[in-house]
C-alpha cells in the first residue's frame, strides 16, 4: 500500500493483496447463490493480475466526509461474464464516465454486494483507479434488483448510473430509481449479456450512514481455511434443518403481486423445493423460490422468510446450492442468514421482504 493512500485512508493498515485475495474470494462464496465457476475464475484471475501492492480497505468514517464514493456491481448474467470476457478497461471507463457526468473525481469504491464476482469487481476497480475499498456494502446479503439496497433505504438513488460493456460500449442512465431495472435489462443484453455498473454516487459522509459496515473484513476472516462459515454473517446465522431434497418443481404460481406493483418482475421463474428433515422432528420443509429462496415452511408453518437470506448448503462439498441446480436425493443443510437491521423495518420489508418477490402470505 502506498503512503499516499494510507494517509488519505486515515492510516488503516488493512488491505486485500496477493496474500489475502484467496481468503477474500473464498469468503465471498460462503453464502453466494447464482455464481458460475467460470465467471468467478475470470474475476479472480483478473483481480490477481491488477492488485499490485494491494487495495486498502477502509472504514467509510475514516475518509474525508466529502470524498465521492461509487458503488460497483456486475449487472446481467454471471454466465455471460465467463463467455464474453472483459477487455480489462471496463472499471476505468465506467467510473470515468460517471465522474464526467458528476464533474467530480471518485475517491473510494464500495461494493453493491459482496457475493462471488460482485466482491471481486470492486477490488479490481479500486486497484485500477488507485483508491481504497470501503469496508462494507449496500445489502449485507444479495438481492436480485439494483434498487434493493440499504442505500435506497437511506434515501440515496442508484442514478446517475453508468454501464460499461465488454465490447467497448458505454451507456448512461439518469432516471427514476424504480425505472432502472426496466431500462437497463434490455441494454445489458445488447451490451453482451453483462456490464459493469457504477452507481449510487454519494459522499463518504452519507455512505457511512447507509452502508452495512464491516462486511469486507468479515469475508477476509471467514475465508481463512478452518474459519467458521458464521463469520461471514454479520447479524447471525442459524441452521433451519438438515435433510434430503425429495422434490423439485414448479411453484404455486405466485409472481408480481398487486401489493408491490411498482417493483419490476424478477428475472426468474418461481419454483419450489421439498426437503425431508433427517434429524430432530423429521419435518417436511418447503422452500419457495423466486430468483432465490424467499420463504421456508416447516410442516406448513412459516420458519423463515425474506428479507433474511435462506441458503441450501451441499453436504457433499459445503458449497451453496443454486435453486436451479437442486435435485432430488441431494443432502443439504438449510441455513438462514439474518439480514441487516435496516431490512427489518417497515420500509425494509417492503423493499426486500415477501411482497417484493410477489409472494402473498
């Protein structure tokens, strides 16, 4: 880490460098769903090639309050990232485009979320720009829509937003926050199936108020071999059940619900997974999924629901099982990761709870 960056970051000695990148990457996958091995490896190799002396990891409150921070995220398909390889200049292009729009230079990068590729892309961006990475993120978990963040809950808009595609294209959006998904999805398809997004521009003073803090440090600790998975869960994690998947199929047909008409439809089809508990009460656990598992019913009673994150962990290798890769006979541990306090408010549940996924209850 350079003396200049350390001084600007308030003297914080933490960093993601060649020695800690592996642990950070491992930590980023402990509760990550939807990650493709090929695209994750692309992002990991990319990060390793640009790290240099390392990226400082700083608390938002350690930065000068007026510092412009920019959230970085993959937008679109993780599979597409593995097939349509990045040119390497996407981070510089997308942030510089946002800087030109704002008339200000970015002094820090923050992750929108810290799952798999989305944890590595902000590191790559910070390394290429020579700025620190903020210790925290905008969700504390993963949600499918770009407006589903604690930044939104704190009154910060995702726009203006810039997208950089792998074929050299740049697209800027400056619209109402609830229109971003509707406008950006077809654009990302035209850009090659994925794009790097620079969004939620805000000062470090505002960021320190609206982010989920300390999550980067947690992943660094949780990814060390032998560390408990629970280290990656800032607000606690519990095991709902252990058992065998007995059935995977279409769900009861929920979708966009009248109680949440302003939210766009989700980029997935509903599905349902049945797990027969192998110990304890021997319950039948039904997992309702729409883009992710959003509701767990144990013998018909609600056992967990969004905004908490519900994950299936394979008993074979300890890897998170994606909904579309679940199959009968697979032994799993169903874990519930408690969401940040902001999600357990009336506004938080409206944005990230069952209604946001179109599930009536």
